[in-house]
C-alpha cells in the first residue's frame, strides 16, 4: 500500500468515529425524551434499535479499517525489513584473508540498528578536537592538539593506515605492554593517555560506547581471532645502519614542512579552520605513544606520507622513511608517563622500545635508532 493512503484512511476512521459520536448522542437524547412516556417509548422502539444497529455497524467498520490498516502496515514493514536484510547481505563484507581489507559499505552503517551511535563514534574519531580539544563540547582542553584520525587515517578505514579492522576480531587480548588482558575500552583509553596525551574516558560514557560501536562495525564480517591483510602498518625492511636524524631533517624539510611547518607544529589547512597536526612539542603525542617507536613511525610514513602516498604508491624510499622517523622522534615532546608500569616482563619489550632496562646487552641509543638487526637476532636466539 502506498504510504499516501494512510492519511486518507486516517480521515475515514476519524469520520466514522465522529459518526459514532453523533449517533450515540442522538440515541441518548432520543432515549431521554421518551423515557417518561411508556406509550411513546414502545412506539419508538424500532427507531432506537435502528440507530443502535447503525452505531454497531460503524464500530465494526472502524475496527475493520484499523485492523486491516495495521495488518497491511505490519506486512509492509516486514517486507521492507526483508528487502533491507537482503540488500545488507549482498553488501556484507566477505572476509578473504588473501585480499587487502576494505571498510564496510557506508550503507551498512546507515541501516544498522545502532546507526546513530556508529556515526557519533566515527565523528569522535575524525574530529576529536571538536569534542575534547581546547574548545571541545564534551570535555574541553582534556587532550593535546591531535585527532584520533591523525594516527588512524580516514577515521580508521585506510588500508595500512593504522586502521581499526582487527579491533573487533582480536580484542580482548593479553598485551605485553601492560601484561594484562585488555578490552577495547582499555585500548581506546591508552590512546587518549598516550597519543592524545590526555585524560582517559569514563568507560560507561556515551562517547566510549560510540567509539566501540564504530570500531566493532568496521570489523563486520571478520571472524574472531583473524587479522585481515592491510590492518595496522606495512612491514618495512630494517636498515643495516642506524636511522639518522640529520638525514631525516633534510627529508622533513623537503617533504613534510609544507604541511607540518618547519617548527613541526602544523600549518593551517587552506580554506579550513583546522590545522595539520603537530609532530612534536606539547601538542603532539607523548613518549609512551606507539609512534614513538621508530619502526611504527617509519612504517606509518612509508605508506601514507607525504599527503597522497599509499602503500601501493609510496613517495619515500625505505631509508627516507626511517631517517625522517628518527628526526621527528628525536624532537622534544611530553615525557613518558608510564615508565614504571609498561612492559612488566622486560624480555617482551619490542626491539625498538627506547627505554631500558632490557633483557639484552644493547643500549637505549641502539634500541631507539638502530641498527635493529642485531637486537632482533639476539631476541630470536633467546627464544629458541
């Protein structure tokens, strides 16, 4: 049934209802006038029965119309839901571990039962400053000058752009950094305290629920325990030398300063009130963030920087990526706030974790800049 007919049916039911009221009023008035005259009451019995039957017929028509309309409406809703389910099924990502992951079709989010929550979560990731930055509408001045998507590109949907594809499938999991079982909210708060150098969220807050819902939606169709191809960052071959901040500065000046500024604090985006993210200083990530590990930063820039680069069409050589990472991570930034808590089992520290103590004989300098090959070989030999 066309939805245009529902208002017409409503008017018909309203008219019948008014008719019932009119007939009932007539019966009551008629009955009142003849109640004291038995002879007149007897003579008018037929008329009263007629009006009563008319009223009953009107009630039956109203009930039939309302019942029929509700039944047809329910069938239409069922049909629409069925068609929507079939459409969603066709668009549902089919997991293939041999193919590069792609984010689910946006239509799936728009038609999800939690569509509003998912959209809010995406917005929090893309425009974190608007909610938690200096003038944030949720909790102002509670983070640095970054948005989540500065590290998790395109709101966590870009292949090899530190995306969220595996969040739903691999969490909760035990992580060596904390030595504990970590949930998705715990992992989100890690980013708030490290990459955003700010305050953690209330795990029961609407904002936390929204970000979790968004990340879980991005993992649509990925089996539990699986990590899709294209998650996280590219694997970048190690250098046979230490990464060089001096050479990295030349790369930075040539390839990065046009957006992030010669001082690394980020320039205003043309035609926008927003700015490119700061790469060091008080407004950037602290020393506990993942990107303070050289391999993470080098892999990040290799597949994604400068602007326009992809894993398929990188613009930096491997050596340039390592060197510019060394330069950026050599600059001043907020101190590591969790040195006494991270990596309770020091034997599990990554080869490029730049803070001792270590379960190997290599220095903090080598753990920060390399060469990393000897460290990895030592760690591998110890596990045999």
